[in-house]
C-alpha cells in the first residue's frame, strides 16, 4: 500500500467519523422526537438515518480492515469485507422498509394525532445535520463506492427530512393527520429502492462480475493491439472491492517476440493501467511456434488425460 492511499484512507476515515457523529445526533433526535410527537414520518426517517449510520460504521470498519496486511490465508487482505458489509446493510434496509409500510398502512386506515411543531423543529435539525454530513463526505465520493453510497444515503436522508418538514407545516395549518402516514410511505419507498441498489451492486461484486463500466470485448481488442500479441484467451476481469480491479489472461506471442516475452507483457500491463486503470494483472505467455511443435503437443495431450483422470475422482 502506498503512502498516498494510506493518507487518502486516513482522510476518508476522518470524514466518516465526522459523518457518523452528525448522523448519530440526528438519529437520537428523531427517535425521541418521533415518539414525543407521535409522528410515524419522523420515526421512519429515523429508521432511514439509522441504516445510514449502520452503513457509515460498516464503511469506516471496512477502511480500517483494508489497512490490515494480507495474510497467508487471505491474500487480498480484508478488502472484501467492505462489499460483504454493504450487502448485509442492504438486506437490513429492505426489512425495515417493509416495517414502515406495515405501520403506515395502519395509520392510513386510522390516522393518529401528531404534534406538528416538535415534528417540524426536529426534522429541521435533522436536515441541517444531513447537509453537514453530506458536505463532509462529498469530496471523496467519486473514487470510492463506499463514500459514494454513504453520500447517497445522506442526501436521501436530507430529502426525507425535507418531506417531514413540509408535512409538519401542512398538519400545523390543517390538522390533516393522514399526511403523516403518506409521507412515511414516501420515505419507505426511498429506503426500499436504496436497499435494492446496494444489494444489487454488492451481489455483483461478490459473484465476481465484470466491474461496472468495463467491457470485456473492448479490453480484449486493446490487448490484441499491443505489439507482439497474436491472440489472447482465458481473459477474466473482476473486482475485489469497489476500487480494486483484477485481470488475468493468457497471451499468445508471435514467433519473432519469442525471446522478448517480457517486453510484450510490459506493453500489455502499461496499456491496461493507462487505458483502464487496472493495476493488478496476471499474464501468462505462450509462444505459438513452441506450442505447435511436436514435443509440446505430446506433453499437452498427456496432461489432458491427467485432467480427466482427476475429474473422475
């Protein structure tokens, strides 16, 4: 790990710590206020905030874990933890959204009185805290999926708080308490779709999917275009966590580059880093003239039988 990434991680960790403190304050205020004002909208916003708090804590934990060295049993270190944490977080949010819908349905059928002034004040505090947290996180949101998802959570919270504020004002003037339930359902929907996205993204990484924005066919063509590469096969691209992409491939080298295979490998590695930002590569070289020679062919033939034998066990 270079000094630069360590510093960046430290700075991200500090920002997360601030965001966690601000979000925790919001959460406590909204739970207490929701119970006091009997407002489901505030409580569902608190649920939203709690999940973001959870996400932020997981993210901070992931950064701390990413700093741990790779071990002999975990050669990639602990980077995957971040993705796993996102997945658990997404599933949790899903369940809470269902709970919000259930409660709101009950209130639609039988609206309950809500104290609109405390509701308004507390939602206003929540909005202020969310905007502060968002501004703290914004700087790193482009280069880290974790910070990005945290920022989206916090912005979603701010929108939800704004909804609660509007509801408080409406109910203050009209005493039309069904508004509380309607807003809760709106916030529930935001929570629900947020959860779906987190689950989808983390599952894609856990299933070793090709990272977003990279196309295998394009990468293959770029690799074939490097001087000395005749063809490539066994190309795999996947990600360890949101910002570490890994690639492995077999290269067929043209006969005239047989003695200079390392220059071909360097060429391909540089191209992958410059064009696609892929730094972790495993490239295996095969020389076409050697493979088609009789000796190699015989050996390969035997080794295939070996493979079959192994599969039968």
